[in-house]
C-alpha cells in the first residue's frame, strides 16, 4: 500500500508542509528601522519614521478588525482621538504620570473599541461602516464641545516623556519597540486558532459556527485589543504632535488607515506594514502630491479592489504562485484514521424526535423521527425538498423547529446555537464547500480544531508556551487528517487553488480534526468523479467502523446503499421508509416515489 | 417657543429633510437594481450643487440649461459608478468589495471637487424668480424636488415597462434573468437614474447647503439615515425617515445647540439601528442557511 | 481658495530652486533661505494664499532690484491647515532644508503644534497667527508675531461696541474652531469683568444652515450689538441673512473674515452687509477723505503694476507676508549674519519697523509686534483693492 511508503517519510515532509512563515521581511524592516538613528539621519527623517511607527501600531490593531474579521471599520480615527486626549488630559489636567497615562489611554481605546463590537455583531457591513463614521464624528464633536476638559477648539498640550524619551531619537526608538511588539503580537494571533477563527467568520461564517467559533466572544476580544492598540497609538501621537487640536483628527486620516490595510492585503501582516510606510512617505516625497494625495489613495484602493484584491501581500507572495501539479489524484489513506480519531467510541446515539419545522406555510419537516447510532453509517435520501438538508441543519443547530426535541443519549440538547455542536461531538461538511480561500489547506483544516485548543487570546498574543504547544500538536493532528483523506501534498497550498473535489475531501479532514462522535455529511459526492465517489464510500465506511456515527445526505442512491448500514427515506418532510439498504431498495413506496423502476 | 422660531425649525427641517430623503431614494434606487449600497450617493448630491453653481453662476448659463447639464453630470457619474465600482465586484457580493470600490470612487469625486472647484463653500444662485419673505426658494425647492421624484418613480414603476422591470430585478434577480430581462442594461439605467436624483437633490438644496465640496460626506451619512430607518429599498420609509431626521436635527440644534445636535442625531441613529437592524419599516432579511 | 496656476508655478519654481541647490549647507551670507508653511489648499486657505503672495512679491522685488547682497530663496510648504503636516513641514525646514527663518503658519492648530519644535531648534519664526498662547518671549524666544492677536482684537472690538456704539448688552457668537472657542471665552470674560451684560453667547457649528434661533435668542436677551468671532464664510453670511430675515438692525462687529468678497454673492441681498464692522489693520484703511496712508498707496500701485491680484483680497494679509520678508532681509543686512541669535537680537531691538500692514515694534520682553493702537474698525462691505473704509465714529 502506498501509505506504507509515506509512513516512513514524516519529518522532512512535515517541515515542507508546515504553514511556512517567512520571517525575513520583518527582520529586514526592523534592522533598517533600528539603524536609522545611527546612520546620522536628521530629525526630519526620524520624525517621519516615528510617525510611521505610531501609525503602524494603530494599523496592526485595525488590521485584525478590517483585514481578519472583515468588518469595515471606517471610523477608527475616533479611537486615536480618544487615546490622544485621554493621555493628554490625564497628564496635563490631572497630573498623572506619563507612562500610567499611556496605559490608561490604551485601555480607554480598548473599552470603546469593544463597544464597537456590538454594532459589528448586530449590523450589516455597510451599516456598520456608517456607524463607525458616526462614532468618529461623535468623538470629535464631544472633544470640541467639552472645552473645560479638552480645551475645545483650542486643544491641549500633549504629554512629555522623561529623558531619554523626550529626545527625537529616544522617542523614536520607544515607538519603534512598541510597534515591533504590536506587530509581533498580531503575527502570533494570526497563527493561532483565534486568528483562523476570525478569517473563518469573515469568509464562511456558517462554517466558523459549525466548528465551534463563538463569534460574540471572539469579536469582543478582538475589538478590545484593536482599540487598545489604537488608544496606545493615540497617546503616542499626542506626544509626537506636542500639542493636539481637534482639527488633526480628520475622517481623511481614518480613511487613510483603512486604505493602508486594503492596499497591504487583508489577512496579511507584512502587507499593511509596508503599505503604512508607503502611505506615510508619499505626501512627503513631492509637494504637488500633497494636494492630490487623497485622490491617489482612492485610485490605489480602486486598483487594488478591482485588480489585486490580495494587495501588496499578494504581489509579494511568490510561493503561492508556483504552479501546482496537474492530474492530481485524491487517494485517501484510512489506515491513519486511528491516529486522528483517537478518542474512545461513545455509546450514545443522536435522536431527533417528532420534529416539526415550518417556514410560513411550508412544512420542511413534518413530525420526523431519526436516529444516528455510533459506529453506523446512516444514509438519508429523498426527492428534492424532502427535508434532507434541513434535517442535517437542525441537528447541527441551524434552524429552530417549532416542535420536537433533540437528544444525545438521554441528554436533551437545545435547538439552535450551532457553535455548541462541535463540543458535543458533532461535526459536519457543507453542500457547497465553505473554506477560507486565501488560507492554506492546512490552516483551513486546523479550523476544525478550534475547540481543542486551550490557549487563551492573551496567551496567543504573546506566544506563550501553551499557545505554541497547541499550535504544534494541532498542526500535526491536522496533517494526519489530511493524510487520511489523501491531501497531505497540498497542505501548504492556498485553498482557493484546489479543485472542487479536493475541497470536499478537505472539508472531511477538517471535520475529522475535531475528533467527532458524529459526522454529518451534506451531499459529499456532488461533483466527484466515479473513482472519487468510490474512495469516498470506502473512507466513510472506515470512519463508521471506527465508532463514529455518520449521517450522510445524498442524491447518489447507489453510493448510499453501498456504504450505509441504515437508510432513511424522506418525502415531504416525513419519513417514508427506514431500514437496511436491501430493504429500502425494494420498498414499494420508495421505488415509486423516488427510485423509479 | 415663539412662532418665528417654530416656523424656522419646521421650514429648515422640512427642506433639509427633503434633501436627505432624496439621497435616501438615491441609495434605494441603486440598491434595488444591484443589491449594492454605494458610498457615492452623497457625492452625487454634492456634484449637483457644485456643477449647478459652476454652470449658472460662473459660466452664466440659463437656469434650465444649468439644471439639464447638472442632471447629465449626475447621470454620467452614476453610469461610471456602475461600470467601475459595481459591475466588476458583483460576482463576489458576500465579500462586500462594492463598499470599497464605491468608497474609492466617492473619494475621487470629492477630491476633484476640492481641487478644481474650491475647498471653501461657494454661493449657489437663485434659480426660480419666486422668493418673497417666508416663501424663500431654499425652503420650498427641495420639497418640490422630492415630490417630483417620488411621483415620477411611482409613475415609472406602475405604468412603464421599464419600471416594472426594475421591480422584477429587485424582487428576484434570478427569476428576472430567466425571464430574459436585460439585467445589465437595467442596472446601468437605474444607476444613471440614481445619479440624476442625487444631483437633483444637490441642485435643489444648493441655496441651503451652498456649493461645498464637503457636502458629499455629510450627505452620504445623513442621506443614509432615512434608508437605515425606513428600510432598505423602501422609498416611502426613506421619505418619512428623511423628514423626521430633518426636523429632529433642527429641533435639536435649537434646543441644545449645533454641536450637541449632531451628537444627538448620531446617538439616536445608532441606538435605533441596534434595536431594529432592518429599520423601523423594513423587513428582516432572511439569509440562506447553508 | 483655489490653488491658482500662478501660486502653483511660484511654489514649483521655488521648489525647483531648492532641489537644484540640494540640501547643502549654504554659506551664511551668500543666501537667505526663507521657509513658508501654511494652508494653501484645503479649508481656510485664503489667508495662507494671500500671505504667500505678499512674501513672494517681496522676494521678487529684491531679486528684480538686482542689488548686491545675499540671494533670497522662498521655500513654501502646503500644510492644508493640518497640524500633522505642519509638524512634518516644520521639522523638514529645520533639519533637511535648513531654512534660516520660518514664516507662518496660517492656522492656530498648526502653530500650537510647532511652537515647541521651533523653539527647541532655535528656529526664528515670524508668525501671523492669532492665538495668544503662541507668543511668549520666555518660552519661545525665537518666535515673533507680525500681526494682531486675539487679546488685541478682542480689546478693539469691545472698545468699539462699548465706547463708540455705546452698547450695554452684547451677544457673542463664534464658531467652534480653535479661534472661535478662545475668542468667545476671552471676550465674554472681559465683558463681564467690565460690567457689560452678555445677552447671549454661543459656539456654532460652521455648517449650521439656519442662524435664526441663535439671533432670536440674542435679541430676546436684549443685545444691542453682536460680536462675531468666526472666519467661516458660510456661517458669517448665514448670520447676516438671518439678521435681515428677523428684521433686526443690530450691528455685527468682529473678525476680518466678515469682509471677504465672496460674501456678497452668498447674501440674500447686498444690504444685509450693512452695519457690519471688522477689526483690521489701520494702515490698510481709507480715511474719511478716502485716502490710504502713503506707504500703503505706494504698495498698492506697485502690486498693480506687477499685475498681482489684489481686488477681492485683504491687503494687510498680503502686506503681512511682504513685511515678514522685509523683516528678515533687513535683519540679515544689518547684522551681516543669518544666525538665529543675531536675528533675534536685531528684532528685539527694533523701535518701529515701517511695514505695510503696520509699524512693528518688538522688545526683549514683548514679541507681539503690532501695537494695539494700529488696529481699527472698518466697514465690512467697503473693500476696494483689499483696503477698507474706517468705521463711523472711529479714527
């Protein structure tokens, strides 16, 4: 068996397939940045570099919200304003020390950032974008009006740091170190289950929920952290300007930050970093550019959106443009299943009892009973509109029936709340593959292990040991799952480059990663070649034999009969017949309603 | 509150409310044909004021010619929006790239106006002769414009084939396509129409808002509030929402002062939206599950 | 205001001159580098544009005269009124371009952000902005103001309202920008201290479309004069229109911005511009006989001969730019040096420097160069060649 040969190859293979992270651009940038003061550069360049560092801090945070979470936060200048004024007022009016004020300003930014997560969760894209613009305007209006504290239109003096941070070079290096730390934390986060979850929420929210991502909590933490960085940047900005007035915090600045991320490339860290450098330098290089700068930014944005959606990052990513081998075959290797599904088999079944689900007048499910037993492959077939996918959805927590109940063993589980299913041992695939196109296959599969990780958001940010342990074991585990479905050679490839059938198998791998007790497959054979369908059938049967209960919704009745231990036929939301494949094949009603002669 | 102050609030509130409502209608017309919300809506309004002033005041064209060419400018911008900002990104609607492309276009339009026209507010000429005492043109012109547009849209939708085609597209794109309706041409036409409506709003509101490049951003936001409150695609909701916003804004300005008035508007808007994300009159959109 | 081709070409040619000579250090007495920064495009750019116009004219004059002596280069930077860009530009002039003096900026926000930087670098600054706090001989020994400041304007305006118009109840309305905020607070405090009733005070958003509520409140408060502290064109005109709409013939007294030419087209009718008075530099005012001071008249003729645009301008802004350059070149000539210490010492010893926008006088303790006596009130709608007619009862 070819699998045997592969078994002996792991170490080098693992390295190749690892989510390759190229550190050299960051290191180069850092070296260039640190050496700037020592090249005898005059204070003007140091000033510009300091500004770049400060903008970087904010943009790294904003990147998580805009680039990773896909939320179009156009009004982040509001958080910059809050940070700047908080630190200035604390130091100037309340005599607080500069460093404590810095931290408090960051926390204030975080608090308001977290507040913004509420509209992000409740509102649609465009509405959220508008709300953030409104937020930025509210902040600037309040700053203008609250004269006694903020000095109103006349502004307030910015905090001054003690030596050596009050000199140009000293302050620059201070901001640089902070910028480097912030970049490092966002890098860590992007390589953690939190970062992967953000991307999943952005691109395939339904799949994120099905893999256990709790959007509310994730957003709260992400928005807080993002706001924290913005507040920090604001406080540093106030010091850089030495005196802040409301007219420095324009909506144009907000749009600039936003565009930097889009031009840099969503979901990338190095891209927005380079874009920040570029956009800060641009107006300084040539005077006529100052007048037309906003126009140029807009054109850049348009070009990126229309032609290079991946931004600068996509241009830099040579790796991902390397051609793939054609004529690839998917050869699953079920022999590796034990290493993936290494949890003891359960004895409980999923039971759906008397479930009724109506959409208006239509009864999608009309009093349905169905069981999924462990170690059994249960096929679900029926004509279009019979409620097959709806059944699967209800079990997975999508859709709330008006009547009936859902059980695992003798525990009743509530309808709805899809993100709890994975912890209950229920995993699924989708009718159309739901993957994060720009992430690698491996990263996509690792999404399945979201609930397996234990490292907290904070631990991931700072690359704590638990985070690194999580990542290492999850990577190996996911690779093993890819081996099972026969896709390990494509682990480092961007998912959007895969063929349709490969995506289907990848989804199965993703589901397997969560060590599910129950695997629900929604038309997994659609679009597969006959050879692939056969291999799929063998794989599913093996999965069943390992103790996982499988529910497979399919149109390919031959496939279903071949691999199932139990078959249920639905019609008009009701069970038409249930039994062994042999029984169903010849069942008169089934034949007339569905199978035909 | 004296009678004069009350009248001032009502007159100014209604007039500005009509302008906001018209921009709301602009949003709706673009949305109905494409499911896209475009950031350019407010900029059409700004262009209406700026181009109108340029043609009638600076170039001394007669009023009817100025109005006509202003509408043409709006139409052209609408078409450009569709071709450059909407058509290329329609295939990835869930990615919401249209927000970015239309934002880019809006920024470009704004910057061109800033550099070529001026960054200071400039006067907008009187266009009708009718202007005595309380019946100042700046108070009734926006109202007339709104009535004309709403009536026109109703007639269009009810009695013309094109109007019914618009309705079909907005109800169910796939079915409309299956029926053989020329989806793309209809979309371009509706964006052209939106551009015209937007620039008409700016033209009618020129006396009140002045020919000012920054009006675009303000109208983009304030014209969006009626849509958010009235429900996306719902022109009657936009009308009610716009007028309510106008009056609320003026009342707040009077009661608590200009600065706090805008804070009041934004806060009220945010809370209302969080409470009813589909708007007060809108229907909740059902998303396809899987 | 629009970036005209002329000003663009001027700044471009200055830029070319600068870039062609690079950032080499200049021999101290062979060339004078004058940096200018301010808003040339963007909101509220009319002051910056006119100031630069005057400065450029002065530089052209010097070059044209072909006198022996150091060459003068003017290096402009457009900050668009943004304090962020102002900080960048200031640092650039200090460290990279190494100018000998900085003229400007044109806005209070920008000034506030750069005073510290310039002081630390000991960069001489001739500053026309009006915030009181930016000039402090002890804190910013390098900075000298070449125009009036808020305390002076406030004094002049209050004097006119209380002593000439004999008003005992005054309303104070300003915009919510930096200038408006400070000015309103200052005026209200001073009025109250001198026992005058403040009928109404407000900080208004410049985009507020209807000013009738505010004026009605002022009228209800019993105001017999209204002090207007805004340069925002839209706001000023709306106030004048609102005043006419409620049939209130109260005098408006305030910021020079109330005299900008564009106002005429924004008004409902020209008569709405009556009874509006602005504080301005006396040197650029027509007296009762309709004559300008001779120095100013000469300046106007010179500008006209060179086709420099002055209709629809505020002459003292242009004059101020001219005076700033003159102050600089005179200092270099008299001290034979472009070093900061020498320049500062020269200016501090100036008794009465004859400028177009006024006669400047500095001292080691006083870096505000325009004596209050050189301010006057003028009729806002009387602009001709950038000059205004003195207000009635004012000499």
